[in-house]
C-alpha cells in the first residue's frame, strides 16, 4: 500500500506540472482518503486549492494540518523540493489580497501561509490586517499570537488573546492556544483552565488532549491522564499518545503494557530518538536483551552523544559477559560525561578484574571525588594501591574512611591487615571516653521520664563529641517532631538513619514527618535521602523494607516521589535503580 500511495502522490505532482489541476486534486483526495496523515499529500493539495480553486482558506488549512507536529526545518526542506510550486502559491495569495484588499479571509490566508513557512514579519502584518477587518475571527487571533510569540513579543500576544477572549469565551481555538502557551511556560493552573475549556468545546482536538494527558500524568492523576491518551489511541493514534500511555503504564507497574506502547510508537516513527531510547532502556530492565540492545544502538546511531545510552549498552554487554564491549561503551560514556561517578566506578571494577590497577586507580580517585567518603570506593582504591605497591596511600585512605565509618566491618578487617596498630589505637581512644555513653544513658533516662528538654540538651552534648551518633541524632529528631518543628525533625531523623542504615524503622518515622510537611520541603529531604542511602547491592535492605511498607499511608503517598529522587540520584543501570524495577516486576 505504501508504494501505491507514493505512486499516487508522484502522479498528482506530474498532473499539476502538466497543468491538469483538477486531475491532480482528484488523485490527492483519493490519497488522503486512504492515508489522512500523508503530510506531503496534504501540503500539495493545499497549494492546488490556492492556485486552481481560489480556496485560500481551505488551502492554508491543509498546510497547517500538514505541518502540525512536523520536525523542525520541514518548511525549509519543502521550499528546496518545490520552489516553483511555492512561488506560484505566493503569487496567487498576493493577487487575492491586492485585488480585494478589504477581504479578511484573503489576508488571513496569506498571513497564516507566511507563518507556516516561517516568514514571521509578513505573517504579523497580514494577520493584523485580517483582524482589523473582522474581529470575530478567533483563528486569526490565535495565529497572530503564535507569530508574536516567535518574534519575542509574547506579552503583546497575550494581551491580544485576552482581549479577544472577552468577546469569544467559547472559542475552542483561543482557549486551546492559551492553554498550550501556559503549559509551555509551566503555568499549570492557567493551562488547565483553558485546556479543559477547549476540550469541552472541541473534544477531538488532539494537541489539547495530549497536553491535558501530560499535565494529569505529571500530577499523578492517572485515571484522567489515561482517559485522554486512550481517546487519542482509539481515534487517531500518535507517537505522543503511545508515549503518554507507556508512562502511565510504568508508573502503575504495568511494564509489559508499557513495552508494547513503546514498540507501537517506534513502529509509527522508527527514526524517533527518544522513543528508541526509552524502548531500549525498558526492554533491558525487563530482560528483553536483544530488543533492548537493538533499540539502544539505533538510538545511538541517530544521536551518538548521549552518555546514558552508552552506559546502558555497557550494562547489556556485562550481562552477556562481554567485558571488552562493556569497557568500550564505558569509555565512550566517560568521554561524553567525565564526571559520571558510577560510570567511573563500573569501569574501574572491570579494569581491576582484568588486572589493570593503574587505570582502575585513576578512575576510582575520580569516583571518590564525586562521592567523598564512599566506603566501597575507598576499599577498592586501597586494594589498587596495594597491588601497585603504595602501602602508605592505602593506609591513609583506609584510616580516613574508618574515621567516618568506625563500625564498618570490612574497613576494620582491611585496617587490621594493613595497619593493626592504628586500629588498636583508635579502639583504645574510644575506651578512654566513657563519658559519651554516660551522657547517652542520662539522656535516655530524661526521655523516659518525659523530661524532653533535658533529654534534648543531653543529646546535644553527645553530638558535640560524637557528631554522627545515630541514636542522638534520631532522638533529637523525635523531640522536634513531638513539638511539630517539622523541618529540623526531618533533617535529624535523616542524619540519624544515614549514620546507621541498619536502623530501618527510623525511615518510617522520617516518612511520617514528611507527610506533615509542605510539598517542596518534603521533596527536598527525599532528594537528600536518595543521595545518602547505602548503594552497595548487598546493602539495599532499605529498598525491600520500604517496598514492603508501600501499603502504609505514610510511605505510600511518597513512594512515587522517592522513586523520582532515586532516578535523579542514580542512572538507570545503577544497582539501586535496577532493584526498584525488580521489586515492581515481582508484583506483577
């Protein structure tokens, strides 16, 4: 069928060039009946309407529909392909406006044609003229607003739109245009007001449906979002509708359905970079390795300078056991993003396994600069120093890490092997400071007796000597929470958990405080939580713990927000991100 459509289009162009406009129109009408979305056919039919039918309004409407959602630069490509055809269309529009200078329809068509083809000053001039002749034409106000916005005169355009809306509150075009503009400016309340009005007035306007679906999706209003994407998929499937529905599916843990929507989007636009990238990432997460690799490589072929895609290809190569391919992909990722800590660490791990300790050490130093104090990076770097016969550097690094994490068993074991005297000295140092434990016991007694201010003061004394004392930090957080001083409560509970990640119930208290706070403050603390959570794959008990608690109101309300914070803190191929996905998949 696609070959027949192309042959029909070429025949119509030939008929037009031979001066047989009616026959060209017949062929194009038939073509668009079979394939309404054929952009070139609609564009060419619009030109024939202008030149042969004296129907500039219908012709320009065809042009606008042909260019709706088209890639940037499409108008310029058409001018290169059909320069004589476009020139003749322009000549006819100029003739219409000169022969009948007071005809608003002719000036409207000329202005809108200029807007489609990027001649903004000419578009502004003729649309202003059209509105001066007929103030009731809402479409001209909309198109003039678009021209003014592109000319950096958005404020004048808004005033124009509001003025026309006073006289035409029921205009779907005016409401849609204002709503889409406010959405582009992240003014969500104003955007919803106009988009919802436009949808009621003209329910089949696809850009309005898409915009409403995206806003509801961002707000977590899944039922409303899905209703708009479903309408589009049932009536006129688009890539945007499939992507929107795929995101709805993902957020509700329907991963197989999400994968299907990504695949349908890819079939509609096989050269769409974002579709291929999203499809590849999800396919890998679901174990569809061949599909994932194929999609990611297609995305990289289109836009090779996206470091995350090379990181995902490295992950796939490691899953296949191809270390050399993984190293090549990680090197590319770091060339594009030299500050990616996780990529540096992952590549260093592969180089260590291959015995390349010099290069691994350089990468681990970079990773440690990105995550100062990370225990695992410190241990791995110390091992590289040992292999390279730099024992002093290894000891110094382990001592610094141990000072921050004195209860870490692997650090204790490494120091006991490399520097037993220092380890014994540090243990003795703790033993000569028994007052800290005495203060902790006294603070506990005050807390149990209801003397919260005294307990607060005593725990503060503990922190003056031992600033990372988990119990003291957590108890101060609880005292603040009892007084409903919420932001410090959240901060101290977070610090308490970060100091001892084995104390998982502290997370529930932290979430209880967040649920009482304003959204922005709570989300800020969630971002901090994501950055301080233990990252080692064997130490992700917090993930399983929070997942088991997801039905509780305190955790459930904020689980999606925490997922977003984790996404910002870790790339998709990080063990933490992968663990979230595996937990979600296990519930299907």
